[in-house]
């Protein structure tokens, strides 16, 4: 049924990008979502993570709104944004985005996904410092924002527009 007919008024709809919010905080750093990459494998593949060859040590913040995994209980999709802050050899942005997209068929709880991302980046890229935080869309009215760091003691909890 047409919504306009159901309410008796003309309805106007405007779709906004995830980062479009005038009052809520946004993630800082480089957004990976617009990289021109091809993703054909949606099974978890940590071995795609690579650093730039001969890379110098950098401090960098990267984020993506394309994280999606599945609830291990219901198998329903869980969408999230992930923020990664690190110091170490420069991580190949394309490989990191491929890795994050490879979670699409992975079944795990939010906290385990963040722990997995943290451990995989530590193993394959070996940064000196690493923080991984995810901001999942609400489930049952609860914000779930798991956080893992080897150098920051406290997480900066904020609510993003899509939460």
C-alpha cells in the first residue's frame, strides 16, 4: 500500500549517507568504503591483510561502515561501523576493506568479531599500537560497541547516526 494514501498526506523521503548527521558524532580518519575494489569472497579471510611494502611507521585512523556479520544464535545479519587506530607499518587500505567485507558470512557475537579483527591485524600487520572499536546497529534497544586496545585504557563511547 502506498504510504501517502494510508496517511492521507504526501510523504517526502530523503535518504542520507551513514555519515550524514548534523548533531551526532562521526568517526574520524580515512573512510575505506569508497575504495574501488572487487570483492568476490564473503567468507572470513584474514590472510588478505597486508602492509605496504617497505612502509615506514605511521599513525593512522581508518574506518568503514561495511562491517556485517551474522548472529550465531539467529543467523540474522548484524551491521556495524568499525574504527581502527594504529601505529605501525602502513596497512594496505584495500586489503583491510577486503578483510572487513569478508565477515559477511561469519557467525559470531559482536565482541568476538572485534577481538578477531584485533588479533588478525596484530598477527598479519604487527602494529606497535592498535585499537579496534565497532559500533553495531541496535539489537533489542541496546547499543553494542565492543572495544579492544593494547595502548588506550578507555574507549570513547559515542552513538553514531545509524545506531
